């Protein structure tokens, strides 16, 4: 481990950096707005079509197109100024919110608009990753990356929790206006507080060709592909276990309050794990804890093959969430494994892979749940997570270094 990563940092040191606070606030606003818009768009599509399939497509249309952006456009994150890319992304999201609010568009056009701006999400995420790597050093970078991940999770939860009630209260059009306003505020925060002196990384040629070449170079770089798998695959099993909670709760006869506790349990565990592991353990210890924490995350869902009482299920999901602190031990290694000239694209590829696999995971295990008891399907996510962890154990373990 390099010397700059051996000194333990605090969350206070991370928030003391003005540009980090701006990125944090803008990301909170942006992710929450995206989630609200997904809920409102799903309500709008169902009202217009009465189609469960189109409603499901509307709810997820902001995620899968990110794969296309990551595969073909991610080189933009290293070619242009991060500040320009981030503010442009929020401006486009604001414009889409306004069009959905006032345009009275056909369903197909509404879905295409949301899909089009979603293609740029990996670019803006990669740009934000570049800024984080420039403004935070050593262990503050590790904690900053972790906070950036946590705020996205918290914002998605808040958006999901508020989306249905807000849409029912304000109506679809006004809810879309709220999302446009929040994206506008994120744009203003980014414009005012992100550095005005960033120098874009230049280079000619086609963005698509550069992206494809860059992705190939990243996959070929020593350790990068395996680190991406360690990042993404266990998190996909976690997402799949969460996606089955509502039908599982219905099958078990849990009421709305009990179901709500189950849905919140993983996020509570994630917050506890991140804060405790981030504050208590030194950077080198966090890296050694990656493998144990992965096993902590994967093992508890296996117990749902049994008809456990509600408090035990809540506890299992909290413990699973705590295990997600394994990500703290991977941040430094990923940053050092990615070639510096592909830093922005590396973060974009990581985000694209994460979002894509997390979208596929619930689908795969949802199919299993059609043929197995739902508790058994949830247990299968845990078994798969543990097996994957054992297969990737060499990549999960830190390499011994001198100094």
C-alpha cells in the first residue's frame, strides 16, 4: 500500500472539501429526482396504456440504456472538462423533466427521451469520479467514494418512498416539475462550486472508437476486470435479494409496517457498516476485511430457506447490509489499477457494469422465484454470493506490498 493511503482519514476531512460537498449535494438531488421521475413516469404510462409490461419498462428505462453509454460514449469522461459534462448532464435532465411535465407526449416518445439522457449517465459519473480522484487524496478518497455510493443508495430509497405519495398528491405533471427543479438546483450547485480551472484531456478521433479501445485497454489492464467483478457481482446478488422482499412479505402475510421495515433493513445495515468500518478500522485493515465482509453479506439470506420470524429476517437483512462495507477496501486498489489516462472511463465502466448487473440480477432470481418458494429463491442469492466470493477470493484479498 502506498504511503498516502496508510494514514486513516475521517468523514469530517472529506466534507471539509468544498468541491466534494458540491458533488455530494448535486448527486443527492440528481439520484432522488431520477427515482421520483421513474415512479411518476410509471404512473403516467399505466394511466395511458393499462399495460403492466410498459409500466415496468417505464420504471426501469433509466437504467439499462446506461450500458450503451458506458460501451460507446465513456471516453467523453476523459476528453472534456468534468464540470462541463456534469452541468450539461443536469441541464438535459432538467429539460426532459420539463418536456414530460408540459409536452403531453406519446408514451413511446416519453420513454425514448428518458432512455436518451440515461445513456449519458456513465459519462457524468466518470467525470465525477475524475474530480473525486483529483480533489481527495489517500484515505479521504476511499471515504469519499464510499459516501458517494451511500448517497446514491439513500437518495434512491428516499425517491422510492416519496414517489408514490408525491405523485398522488401533486399529480404526474407537477411531480415532473419537481424533478426538473431539483436537477436545475443540482446544475446550479455544480456550476458554482466545482472548479472553473479544470483542463480537459484532449485527443482527436471518434468518441465511439476511443471508448471501445479504452474499454479494451481497461479490461486488459492487470487486475481491473477482476476488481470490477468483485465490486459488482456480490452487489447484484444483494439487489436481487432485496427485489424479492415484497412478494416474500406478501407470501408470509406481513403487514405494510413489517414490509417497510424489511425494505429499509438493508440500507440501515449499509449505513452502519460503512460508518463503523470507515471510522474504526485503518485503511490496511479495511482491505484485509474485504473477503470476510463479502461472506458476511452473502451468508444471512441463506437462512430465509426457513420460515424465520419477522425480527430474525430484519436482522438478517441488516447484517447483509453491513457486509456491503467491503467496498471500502476496494477503492484504493481500483484507483491504482486503472491507467491514469483512462481514469474517467474506468469509473464510467465500473458504474455501467454495476448498474447493468444490478438490473439483471433481480430479473434472473425473479425467474427462479417463479419455480421455487420465494424464500428459497432469496436463499439462492446468498448461496450464489458465497460461491462467487470464494471463486474471486484471490482478487478480493489485498496483495502484499512493501512500504
